[in-house]
C-alpha cells in the first residue's frame, strides 16, 4: 500500500488499519498511531486496539515485534 496516501481520504476502517501497519513497519510510529486511532474511530476492532496499544507502549522500533 502506498504510504503517501492522503490521511483525509482514508474513510474505511480496514484501509486505515492497513496504512497504520505499513507505516509502523517503516518506522513511522507517529503516522501509524494516527491511522490506527482513525481506524478505531471509524470502527473499533481488536486488531486496531492491539496495534494502538503496542505503539503507545513500545514506540519506535517496536515493529520488530510482530503485532
């Protein structure tokens, strides 16, 4: 997925979560957290909550531990 996607155009919870995962894997934790939280606002899921919690707890370089 293209990580340069305009955050405002992402309206689907699953799409937002996919962008969050990609950004997290690339080390962009701020961007990943923003999109994971957006996913939660659109439609709360366990997967989005788990990723959000993981980023908040471990921060940078936490993508080495698969969520």
